[in-house]
C-alpha cells in the first residue's frame, strides 16, 4: 500500500500526558499537512510542510503543539500536557506540487483518534 | 459567516433516486474546488475535482458557478454504498509557498435506503 499511513490508529491518554503521532506521506509527495477533525465538523487545518520546511501554522496550533518533518519525509505531531479539548481525529495528508488551477488534491491517511480522559 | 457552507442534512433518499448537494463559499479569490467523501469514522477521500466547465464521473456530476460562489454535486441512480458524508472543499493557494489552504465544509450526510 503506497498511501499515506499514520500511527497509531488510536491513542487514549490521561490529561497532562504528552503524545506523539507519526505520518508517512506518499513517497513522491513533497507537501504534507496536518488537520484536526471533531465530531460533526469538517477537518480544520493545523500546519503545512513543504519538504522539511514548516511554512504555515494555524492559530489553532497552540504552543503545546509542535510538528516536525526532518529530512522532508515522515512527520511527527506532538501534543504536550494534553487537555480533554484535544480529543479529536488527527489527520495527515500529502500532495504533489502543481495540479490544474494550481491545486493538487490532498490524499489523507486514516488518522489517529485521540481520546484524552 | 463561515468560509464554506453546506446543508448538514441528512438527506434520506431511496435507491435509484437522484440527489443534489449545494455548497457556497465566501472567498471570491478561491482557485480550486473539490468534493470529498467521508465514511463514518474514516478519513476523507477525494471524490472529484470541480472544474469551471463542469465535470462528470460516472453517476456523479460536479458544477461550479464562480459568479455566485456556488458548487454543486449531483448523484444519479443512488446506491446503498453512496451513504456517506460529502465534504465540499475550497482551495486558496499561496503561489509563493505552494501552500494550499483547503477549507472544508461541515459536510452533508446522505443516507440511501433500500
């Protein structure tokens, strides 16, 4: 399977603990995105990498959140001192440069479902 | 006002029916548009891109009206397997960085019954 893969699929943690998620994008894709989705809502943008450079961050990404993409391949998203409001599905997506009209569709991984108790 | 607005539904239709979803967006500078499908507790998957000239893929037809900032998705001959949430997605591209700010609607839920 050459799609976007995320690990773990599910994570249950206690409030105050740190968690880290991993995303492996499609190998030829140089763009990588992190999104968060809560029940009944569409995905909300968190951050964007082009190769190893983190070029955009949403205001949703508080200082407890940090993302990295060393070497421009896989990416990690860490949440420190988790809060119950962090409970959500965390989705990673990747895309190629270009595309018709300047937009290349995003291919999503199957997500990491975080539950903070 | 939300950047992308959709009727959340649910739309309940019998098999074989034709159903249409609409979506409006607020940013007139948006460059590209997509429909994604999301099954319960799964990731969104690209259904189709939406082009200015309109485009069709089998039973699915997407249309874009830039003047009215309006996107539609038509599903003909609905199947039970079409039951899902359909997300309208608007793309605002920053050419200098290649950053695509994809803004998702909340989705429209479709339930197709026998």
